[in-house]
C-alpha cells in the first residue's frame, strides 16, 4: 500500500503547485488589484503545502520484498 500512498502524495503536491500557478495567472489576467483579493499569503501557503506534500512523498520508504534465492522447499 505504501507505493500508492507515496505516488498519491507526490501527485497531490504537483496538483497543488500547478493549480496555484494557474490561479495566479488567472488573477493577473483579471486586472484586479492584488490587495483586494490578498493572493500573496494564499500563494505562499499553497507553494509550501505542495512542496511539503512532495517531500513527504519522496521520504516514504517502500519495502521491497526480497525472496531468498536458495530457499529449501
């Protein structure tokens, strides 16, 4: 189950980072004052969240099942 958790965390981190970038681009296209939407703290938190999810996903160690080659059956 751990490889799925690892892949899920990395994927979630990438989704958060990409959606943060796209949301920032959308807000800039709207030509709205940035102070009214207060997007800077949201960007900082989103980037930190995405980066931490990716790092946690990379830190999870998967168990490799090693079967002995000289097993007596």
